[in-house]
C-alpha cells in the first residue's frame, strides 16, 4: 500500500476538511528500506524531475576518512557496534547515519545517509592499537 503524505482529512478539532483538489502523485512516499551489512546491493529510485536516488540495501565496504592524516581508505565493514537512532539496529546490523561501525581500519562513525546517497562514508573515531613489539632482552 502506498504511503500518502498529504494533508489529513480531519481538523485538530475532529471536524472535516472539505477537499479542494484530488490527491497528487508527489504526495506519495516510499516505504523505508534499511541498509544491512553484507554483499553490495543497491536499488535505483526515480525521483521528481526524472532524477535518480541510489539506495543501499546491503553494504560490504565503507569509505573511511582518518581525520589526523586526512586520507580516505576503503575498509571492509565487520559489524555495527552502536546506533543511536535505534538500539535494536545493532543486533540486526542496520546502517544509518550516525551509526558506529567496526571496520578493518577501526571504529568509524557513518556521516552519509545510505538510503539517500548510495554510499557509506565514515570518519575514523578510534584506530586499532598496534600490537606492542616484543621486548628484546639486552645482550651482554
């Protein structure tokens, strides 16, 4: 069923609004589809003005920016660690803007909107610590 985003037929008082025109196509919304961690899968949507919107359904990699060096690298997404929009998204591995991802490069916060942009851009917030080198015994 279509999601209609037009004006309600009822006033706040409970009375009826008299329709001054019919429903329009631009008032129809699109159902929400989430971006999951998995093999890359995208879907194209036609938008107003014959433009296209790319929606990620599954994502395997993210463009991770290191703020200290300013370099961007393509990192594999391991799992979703934190999601402030909905705590249940962590167990379902759903990626949204603001989600914290565990990647090969370390923990990264998503800065793009996967359902709108068609790409996952993230900023590194915690790099993995390098393993300490084994101490060599002093030679005498």
